């Protein structure tokens, strides 16, 4: 699904409120992995709520494969878009409420799709197999008894169960330890043909797997940068009030000191390996 934000602006219906998002314009092609970054209050949460059609633009429009969100809303057809988009909000495990992990996993399919139990179980087994989870175990255990990493995997598997074309992840590694973060990033990196929108305060975690960075600042689009151009755009980060990822700052410093690396890398372990190899 191609998504186009066409000069989108939004203001909450609160007396005296300014623009939460103002004149934002960009497009996403199917299969892209995009990081959305910015200081607190820059409009990140508002943007993903707009893309998921939870709220509608006050000005401008959002188009999904050319279909206007405003027209879809007037026709009462927003659900046709929402079914194509999966969302994993920050700390999704805090929103668990079912007795078993399996019911938590399959809630969306059970309630919003016309599928029989056999098809739901088939999809569940197919998806959780990627996450080293067992359907039979999930049927017997409360989601609250899972480890923190397993809870996050369960939430991500649940979002993927409806085969979304777009997956929005809001701070997906928040509160996780290093090994849990690495495992979740590996799983996200392995999602092919799904558009991934990553809202994060820790770009360093995802820098190696994203294609672009959308930078918001003071409710506006400060920059939309392809990954290969990030090393030349550190001043944009700083102007937006964001500390650039350490791996990029180190490479920028090395270049200024006359150390010419054969390529830009986006992971600190890769950088260390490259430096050792360059000796």
C-alpha cells in the first residue's frame, strides 16, 4: 500500500491548542522501513494516529493507494484501511486483558475477521513459529506469566496475524534489556514486503535496518533523509534538537581526523570490525 501524507496538519480540539502537526508532506512505498524520530512533543504520536486513521487531518489529506482518508471517512469505510495496518503501541503488554496468551494472540482475528477456528489456528501457528513460541503452550498459559521478551513477541505476533501491509511500531524496544532488543530487532528486520514505520527515541537500535529517517521538530517535517545520506546530515539532527547516533558521530569525527573508511556503516560492532580490518 502506498501512503501519501499531503500537507497534513492536525490540531487537537482543546482551547488554545496550537498545531500538533503542521503541513507535513511525504510518501511511503510498500515494503519500506522508515524511522520517525524527533524530540518529545514534535508530533510523532499524532502522525502515527493519522496514518492509522484513528484521527483525521484538519487540513490536507492522507491517501492510501490513491484513496483519500477524508473520502473514506465520509463513506464509512475507514475500517477497510485499518484492517490493512497493524499497530504496536508502546508497552503493548500493559494492554493485555485475556485469560490465555492464545486468546490475546488471536483477539483481532476472532473479533474482526470472518474466519473459522481452524483457519485462525493455522495462521497462529504459522506466525508464532517465527518467534520461537508454541501455540499449544500459549493456550495453557496466562500472558502475564510470560517473560518480558515473550510478552513483546506475543504482541508483535498478534499485530502480524492479520497479515498487515503496514506495521506501525511505537518504541518497540522500550524497557527491554540488550538481548531482548537484539532479538526483537532481528525479527523486525526479517519482515519482508511489509511497510514498517518505527517511532523511536533510540535510532541507534534500528539504524542498520531502516531505509529512511523522517525527522519531526516543533510539529513540522524537519527532514526526510535516505539512510546513505545520514552521515552528511548530522547538522539536521542537531537543528531538530536530536543527538545523532553515536556510530555516525564517530565516523564523522574519523573523517575530520583524516581516517578514510571504505564505506559508511550503521552498527557499532560493524564499525569496530571495519577499523580492525583497516589497520
